[in-house]
C-alpha cells in the first residue's frame, strides 16, 4: 500500500530535490532472479543514509516489498524506484524483477533509465536470459556496467564469473577494481583500484579506509591493470595516447580517468565492480562510478514524440524550461490512495496544480483503448518504494510519482493541454500463457470486472479477452509466475474466483453430403405450430463461409417462410451440432417442405430448420476443426534440436530454420495446432533454460485427428 509517511522506518532522509538535469542519474538494475539486485539497492540506501537500516527479501522488509505478491513469492515482481543522494547527485535506482515473466516491468525500467547496471551473482554467474537482456541494451546503445555481487558466499568464485561476463558480454567488459583478500586468505577485505592504485580497506567496516597501494598489491593486479589501461586508451579521443603508451611512456592517471568516464557514458566500455551488500565492500566505489561515469539525462537520446494525431514534431530536449512532456512508466491502483503513477519527466518541469493532457494510443489490442483527457496534477511525490514524499516540482530528467489520476495508464504521455503530444510506446512482448478465470458467485462478478480493469491499466503485458466462441474470460499472461501474481492481486482486492481449463475455439463442419428432415408439429388448443422442411447439406472449401440455397418448387414452403428456415439454420450453426462449436464452410439447400394455412409461423419454421440440420448431422459425418498457428521460436543454437523434437511431439509441421546475424541464435518456424500451445510459453522456457521466446499467428482451421475429436464429442454429449 502506498504511504505518504515513512513506512517500517524506511524514510530515514528527506526527499531529494534537484533543479537541474545534470544532477540526476537514472539507473536500472538488471539481472536474473536471485542475483541480489534488491539486496544491493537496500545496501546502497542504507550506506547513503536514505534509510536507517537495510531490509531483507526473506523477511519482506525491503523498500520494494510493498506488493503482497512480492512478499509471498520472496522476490521482486514489479518495477520500483528508490532514489538516493551521493556527491550531491540524485541517483534514481530502478529495481526490476529478475524473473522472465516480468519482462514488461524490466522494459518499463529501461525506458525510464539512462543507463543499466547488470547485477551478476558471484555464485550463479551469467545465464542466457541475462545475455539476452545485455543484447537488448546493446541494440539501443544504453551505457552499462557490471556489479558482481554476493562475494561473501562460500561458493562465490569472482574470477570465474568475471571470465564468464567477459565471454558473454564482450571484450570491453573489464574490472576497474580487484578484490583484496583478508588475513584469513578467504574473505574479501578490500578493493584495489586498477587505475588509481588506491586500496579501499573494509577490514574495519564501512566506510573503508583509503590508502595508496603497497608493493605487494601491485604484482597480482599487473595484468588486469595493463589490459584495462589499453582498453581505456583504445577508446580515448586522444589518438596519441596509444603511441605514447606503446612507446613505454607512463600515462598519468588523471589523463585516463576522464577517458574511462567518457567511454562508459557513450556505451563503449563496461566497467566491472566487485560488490558485497552484506559487508559493504565496493558500495562506495559503485556509487562513485554511477555518479562520475554514467550519463545524466542531458546526454541520453530522448524518445520520439508526435502530435496526438501522429503529426511530426521536433525532437525533445531535456530542458526544464521547455514544454512539459512526461511518460507514465508504471501504474498501480491502491485501495486507499487510488491510482499511483510513476512518471519519468523528459522535458519541462512538472508542478502541482498543473492541468495536463493524458494521451494513450497504440495498445488497443492489449485491452487499452485509445484515450485522451485533461487532468489536474494535485501533488507531486518522490517515491521511495511504496513511500511517497511530497516535493514542490520535478524537472526534466527526474522521476516522480503522481496520484489520483482518473485515466493515466502505463505507457501514457503527459503533456501540455494546449499542445498535446504522444510518445512512441516502448516495445512490449506478447503475453502467450492464457488462464481462464471465473467469479465464484454472481456477486463477485462486478468486483472481478473492476479489479481486472485496474490490473490491465497498470500492466501492458496483461491482455484481457472475453472469448465469444468459448464464452470464457481469459487473461493472457507472460508465464506461471506472472499468472500467480495476477491471481494474488485479484484475491487481495477481495475477489473470490476460480480458474478453469482454457478452451480452444474449435469449429465443426460436415465431412460429406447429408440430408435432414425437420418436422415441428404441435397442437395444444388454439393456434398450433406446424412447419416441415427438408434440406441437403454439403461441405465447402475452407474459408468459404455459409451459403443458403432455396430450391423449393410449387410453393411447398411459402416464400415468406423461407428466410425463417435460413434463420433457424444459422442459429443452430452458431450453437454447434455435436460438441457446441460453431459450424463453418457449409452449403444448406432447402428443397422441400410443408406448411399449414393457420398453424404455420416464422417461429415454427425457424425450429424446423434447426431440427433439419441436427438430423443431417446425425445422418452424416461431422468433423471437428482445430485452429492451426504458425509459430516462430527464437532460441540459442544449442537448443534448436530439442525445440524441433518437441514441436514434432506437438503434431507440429516444421517450415524451416534460419540463423540470425548474431551467429548465436536461430529462428525455428512451424505450424502447430493451437490446442498444443496452451502452455507452450511455460514449456519452452523450461526446455531452453529461459532463453527461448516465440510468437504465434493464426493460419487456418483444419480437421482434428479422429481419436481426439471423438474424445471431445463424448465429453460434450
């Protein structure tokens, strides 16, 4: 729950306020689940006096643990902002979930940040999912650094994990500090700066004692230092440095540090810093690096902006005096505070009591209809996890929170009401794991609808579908953990609900010609009901739809009742004839019938038409059709064989494979029945160690294997 006062003793410092973008750093923490991102954030907050003490993920006492689902799962499940101040610079730490299901929260963090800190565990190393995230950051040129954490764990292997990072991320990933062992020869007691040749000694606790490196420190770091200096010089704008270095000249440290900082800010060089959140080792070195090497918002390219109608507009600049343009990067709905929007301001200055235009476009297919509205911003807050601390303004480049917006959703643009603008949305993955939900009682249906609307407003990776064919309410999620969190949040909102197996939208058709006789005759006093019709049905090619042909001669069925027969047939086609699925690709020919001058009616002939179709079905062969999707699976090359074998077991037909330009991934294309893909998002992740992704596109319906079709028919009867 969002709080406007300190919660659990966390708000130990006043809300940081900045007036110029150059004093801001927006850093997103990236890494797999368990790498120690949230623990590192807590340690940094405590080290800077932002909070009185660091919480723990296990106890659910961290700044980010304001979501009940996070506490239950003992891991972060949502993007969270934790600002701190170091060297008079405000650092907005954006803690992201490490589990693949919450990639939407990660993408939002990447949008709000100007640089990424990859957190890698010295115990677990680098996984395929982290490599994929590195490549994603590389594609947009985002500056990056690496923090190797959990150095105090008994199984920590810093040297091996450093080597793994260099192999996975590239040659410009280099350490700028070397761990220094303590007197016991095992624990990490300090760091040695490879450029500065300064020793940070943590043996007496945090903060460390700084001193010049002794001769015994220099030999172990010589090779790493030489490689680092060569890497810095290679990125230097001073072309004479390399010649001077090769010539044996001792390059002054003061000349190297500015080049190192520029190379990191440009995204060409990636420093590695050893960190231990538990002992404090490296925290100050990391904070110094975030301030001096990571770019300010002034140095980062801003998203493209257009008019609400799509008209071209000049590029944005990070100018506090410019027009207000901001973006909602995360939305939560709190039962007490209402809607809380985490906002990155890209241009202008956000102030209380401003009236802004809220624009949301481009996500209608995800359940976010296009919308525009003018709304007044009452208050502005600096968020510390769930704690909201009111501030007087938020300048371009900074991140803040606003509350009680009536329409703002994740991804919406906030701009001047006199000149409304729209920011290009960030890329979002398609949710591919469906779960069908149903309210336990009729009284829960309204609460379910309201809570679903709130969740969809805050989560662009969640898609809500009311399936007209299966009559199910389906939530499309990113995976099992995402689904569990969504259900937890619904139940936390007071909704009693159940889940049920997801039904696939099958179709029915006739396997061959058949005839049907429909007779509806009833007499119960007064006007009776009388209608008789004879039809012939024949299947049509796929995609032909439905045809109704009238071949009645001699007025056997009066002309005014022929549309009634067609109406009754169409109604029965929608209901299905053997398993309750719509009937498609069929021609129905009415060739004979009977009527009564008094008792015949429109309703009677509708009923007779439906009965005739049912009899034709009983006399002929009805085929069940299942949807077939074309899927494109992207996996590392090592998993291609396993994926193709698995698809064959799902009745898939391979269409081919192709290698991507990066040389490490392949695309596998296949046509697979949709009934085999209901849980494929989960099963592909297990098959590929979390590195595989896929997309799917409907192709056609085709006959289901007889043994599967018969099982469905029996269950429906």
